[in-house]
C-alpha cells in the first residue's frame, strides 16, 4: 500500500483572494485570470495537512512545500506543524509557520505578493527578498521560542548539559549519570532521609564481582526517595518517578528506545527501577 495518497483535485471549485487577484481551480493557479502555475496536493501523514507542489506551465517542479512536524518535547506542550518550502532549482529551503488549512491559497498569495514567479521559473532576486522580509520564518522561530521558554521556566532546561538526548544513558561509579559522553548529573537514593549507608551485593552477571549498592535489600532493591543533582547543583526530585512503577510491565514493549538502549550498555549490576527513572527524567526534559 502506498504511504501517500497523491490526488489532483478535479472539482471546479474556485478559491479567490481579495479583489479576485488570485484564483485557484482544480490544479491551476491564476493571477488576474492568467494561468501562472499548476499545483498538486499530496496527503501528508500529519493529518489533516497536505504537501503542495507548484509546477510551472511547462511542467517543471518549482516549489515543494512539505509539511514537517515539530514534536512537543513534553506532554504539557502541543505538537505543531510547519512547512519547508523547497525551491528545487535554487537548491534552497525556507522553513515557515502557517496556521489554518488553506495553505494552497496562502502559497499562491506568496507567489504573487513577492513576485516569486518569473514566467516559468523562480525569480532569484525576489526569493532573496522574500527570505529577508516574510514573517512566516519569524513566526516559526517564535513558536520554537515558546517551547524553549516553557522548558527553561518549568524544567530548568537552560541549566542542563547540552548533548544528544537520544544517546544511551550510562551510570559510572554507581553515582554519575552520563549521556553522549558528558556528565549530566549525579543521583542519590535512600530508604529514609539522610540514610546513605552502603551494602555490597553480588553482580548477577558475574558472581565474582562485589558491587557497593546504596540502601539496598539484596535480591529486591527498594528505595523510598531519589534525587538527581545537576552540574549547576540544582536538585531534581525523582522520587515520584522512581516509586511510580505503573509502566513496569511495558518497559520492554519497544516504545521506550532510550531505556532499551541504556539497559544494554549498563552491564554492571544496577537497579532497573533507577535506570528507568533516570531515562524518564531525560525524556521529560527534567535532566
């Protein structure tokens, strides 16, 4: 089955901009009743958005406007979609944000307003001007800034180490949390406040190795609190994440790639609940 449904609309509906300067029929864009380009819409997986392709009257692809998803990093934020305007011959791409469903009409308006069409090709000078003054790119940057501001205010994102957050998490010396080759924090755990005693347990992978485990019950390690200290010395309370094991049975269901890849690299004995909690903190931009 094809991933996308490519459809040329065959209705005779006419969409018109103000003063009838721009008309769009089934597959043709008109400026003042003069045909200037064809267009094709392709259903994108990001429903109900469409990719739009602008084709010159001599049947050459001029612009591919492809939908892209900016995935919300945390559940409190909402994923949004934007468009990459790909100018084929110019080998140039402009990312823009546009709200609403009538993007084909918006794209035709941009072609007319910024004089982007020069016969059957893109006007390079007009394209340069368009990139400088069109506010669609500024709107996109503003949307991204909203996310950044939220994370800084609610997750202290600006205090966290810059790294590739998709890389596996590893634990060094039973305390230090590493990701992408960088130290991102130190965790502490305990059964009661202030109780940081250590016991030795045998590694299940190598019985000849004795490993110090903080506040552990051999065989069934259980902690009542957990904290992570960021490099800035800010403390993140991870107790609720550690104790809440509602997703325990689903850890290895293929929907937690960070945890799955991290488990494989932490060969030395480590309480899986701790590693799970750390991965949850990373995925939720708390660490």
